[in-house]
């Protein structure tokens, strides 16, 4: 499958969810150390690079990214 286009941090949904490409750069109070897209249940990509997120249909998010909807993957 073709790679999905990357979501922009300035995308309205991204802004609403406080999405950042680099989880370590967020200043959001909801961020917990260690959380990133790669360990979020809405993410279906690999541990590195980019992959799909259910909250951003048709776009890709960064494995090392983060947003306020982060929910830990079930084991
Ligand atoms: Fe990343 Fe999860 Fe937010 Fe999607 S919902 S952008 S995978 S933290």
C-alpha cells in the first residue's frame, strides 16, 4: 500500500488534539513520560517511522508522536 501522507501539526484535528511529531517536545499537561503513538491503541504502524492512526483517517502519524487522546495499547 502507498504510504499515507503525514498529518501536519497545523491540521485542525491535530491542533485540537495537541498532536506533536515528537512526544518529547509537548508541553501538554496530559502527557505522561514514555507515551507515544507507537504504544497507543489507535496506532497500527511499526515501532519506528510512521503509520496510521484511527483518529487521523488517511494520514500517517509519527511513531514517536503524541496527542491528548493517547490510550495505552492493550497487552
Ligand atoms: Fe498518536 Fe494515539 Fe494520538 Fe493517534 S491517538 S496521534 S496514535 S497518541
